[in-house]
C-alpha cells in the first residue's frame, strides 16, 4: 500500500471535490467516537464492479463460480494485501451495499409483491484508492493499493507502484480544485405518503402479536415505508449535507451507485472485523429525547427500566450469539455490554455488544452470510420473522435494514445496519421506519416509535 498525507478543508468539501470522478462513496463518522466512529473514508472512480442477483454473482459482467457471498471472499483473495501496520481500517477494497432482500441468496423466503429477481441484491465497487480521515488525530491520508484493470495481488510490484502513484496524484489534484456550487434545495418540503397509516399499522402490530401468541416467533421487526416525489434537478448530495447536520451518526454514509443514490444516518454497527476479532452492536430499545435536561434524563432512565425494550434486546443478543457461533471458535463468543444506553440527536437507544473470534479459514463473506440480515431488524427466530414481516409489509425493503459495507483488501471490514437511510431513485425518495414488536407492544405506541425515528429524516427536508 502507498500513501500520502494531505490537508483537506473539511470532509464535506473533500467529498464535493472528489465527486466529479464518479462513483462517490463517503463512509462518514459524522458523530465521531474513539471506537465507534473514529474513521471516515472517501473514495470514487472504482475500477470494477461486483453485483449479485438470484442468478449469481458477476464481476465486470462475468459470472463468478460459487454462491454470491462466497464471491466476496473470492474477489478479496484476488486483491489481498497485508494488514496495515498503522491500524488503517481501509487500504482499498470493496465499498457498497447489501439490500435486505439479499437474504433470498441464503434462504428460501417469502417474496413480497414487487420483488424483482433481476435487481442487484448486493453491489460493490472495487476501489483501489481512498482518502482516509482519522478523527482522533485530525489527519487525512490518501492511500492506494495499486490495483486496477489487469492489476491484482499477483502483478509485479513495479506496475502496482506506478498505478498507485498515478492514482494518488489524480486524487490529490481533484482535492486541490474547488468544488462546483451545489444546486439549492427546494424551500418546500416534499409531499410524503406512507405505506401504512396509523390504523393499518396498529392492525399489523396486532397480527404480529397473534403470530407470537401462536408460537411462530418471539418478536418481529415491523416497518412502514415513506415515499415522496422530488422536483427535477434535486441534488441528494446537498440533502445529505443537511441530514448529517440534523442527525449526526457514527455509521453515516453517502453512496452514488449506478442505479440509485443513498444517504444514511445509521447509528448501528452490524459487523466489525479486525484480524479475527468480530463485533456486532445491536440496537433494540428507543425513546425520544427531550429538550429539558431533567425530562431527557427521565426519558433515558425510563428506557433503561423498560421491561419490553430490555426483553427485545436480550432476545436479539441471544440470536446474534448463535449467528456468530456458526463461524467463531468455540467458547469465544461473549457479551461485554448488555442493554447499555447510547444517546443520539433526538433519540436514546439501548445497545449491546456481542464479540467473537473467527475460526481459521473463515472469510468475511462467510461471516456476513452467517449473520445476514441483522437480527435486530428481523426478529427471532430470524427466518420465520423475516417471512412474516415480508408478508405483512407486502413490499421489498430495499437497502433499508440491509447494510452499507467497507471490505478492505487488508482484511478489515465494517458494516452498518442501514436504518435512517434514504434511497433516491429517479425522481423519488423513500425510506423505512419501524421497530420490534413483542407480545407487550401496542399499536399506537409502535406507530409513535416510527414517527419518532422518521422525524429527523423529515427535518432534513425542511419538514416541521
């Protein structure tokens, strides 16, 4: 890996300057934290693309052998680097998304109305060069693996060095050029419609509770989808700047994919891999924050004491322990945090941590396959809960409750749960909002939770 230290005016300005190179990905620790939000990654101009449908995985249009998640390990092995000695989590790699419906690549699941078997269920650009920003040190570095068309880990070092130097120069020159002004956002908020109104959503909650009482599941994560038309010329990048300001999150992201653009303000880690050490941090339990300090403290204490929310969290922790045990060494799976309070703009959450140590020979693709979709946004048991919510919701979730992922050529990996996530496609924007339903849930309360979770996203569009 080759690198250069650089000075940048700010991360938003750096992203705007790199954007003209195409295929922009910005994995944005908009709420920095020494562990959960130390790094931000900016990259663009991928040299190839990996996608998978139900037909299988393709790299640059050529079909790859094996199952789609195995293809992740196949491609990463082709471009394998030594682990970065300076602790960088990214040295070039696969940057992209895994839709919630990628679960259909792993199990036979109910296909909701609108499920498109030809639509990519996972898609990654192959990025050889990136800007990596260390929030702890306040420093930025351009890094390049020197890979590209016809250049992989088996290529002569001299050719890779030449490629890396050219790419580092290309990125440095782009960062030195002022960005073009952004188109102004509309002054009026869009007209949002919901896939469910309050009454229908309450009925959905009662249906899930009936399934629980019948013994089909212990809990299921139910959601609804909000959608709005956008005027011609609407710039999602400008909107993301506003979203990260009103709802800063440690696993925020902005991606420009071939068929859509994505803006995420996720607070939730799906998987982190460093060496053989794995961590997942499920969120179950949410309450709205209050402006008054005493009332806000009381809200946090009420969440910590909530029987329903703690029961949800513990059930999902057990599910994730089981998922990790499928690929981790015996007796290595632990729960160092259980139902800890984490506070974000507008919301308090209960968050747990589950850790483990991968068995020798297990790759990141196999790890993801063992755990996807995340238990916190499906329910328990996972497969039956996924079928139930697909049938009740009646439409694909898309990226919502899937994952935004960075899989480095050096072996590190970071994947978020794609909640609080906007999808821009054509002249339409949509996002999902939901929550876990248990036998203790009530319809109006679950509806109110979706309203609370949607509020910050709507605020980014200027909604009151």
